[in-house]
C-alpha cells in the first residue's frame, strides 16, 4: 500500500514550520540554547525583583510601575521589529527572552496579588 502525498494546507505548513524550528533548536549549539534559557530566567528574576522593589519606592504606586515596565517592553518590541527583518541574531534572542521572562513575572505577580 502506497502512502498518498500530503496536501499543502495552512495546518500542514504550520506543522512543518514548527518542526523546522524545533529541529533548528536541537541542531544549534549548546551555547545558543543555554544563553537563551539564561535570558529567560534572568528576565523573570529581574521582573520579579523590579516589580516588588519599585512597587514600594515609586511615588505613583502600582499603576506607575506597571506603566513604566509596559512602556519599556513595548519599546523593545517596536525596536526589534524595525531593526531585525530576518532570523534574529543571538543578542536579539536574549533580549526577547528577557522581555518574555519579565512579562511573565509581572503577570504572575498580578495573579498572586489578585488584581
């Protein structure tokens, strides 16, 4: 019994792109993967500490801290989208992971506080 060829649907394209990215991560060097993971963890650590430290020391309180962090994160997103059009180099991957970790820690803090 012969296998029929797979049709080119949007879902099939998504699966092949995801497979290519996962395979690219596996094939990349350990340095790239470990630096990307460290960026994610350091972003989480920095976001957790900045949100708790600046929460008590800033004059505006929680809204001012969240607004300032949101502006910094949005600026990083806009800057990356304008400067990098192709596959991002390692520096931008680390900056992206710092941003993702900080955003995750702020959202987690909001769930813990209940607001």
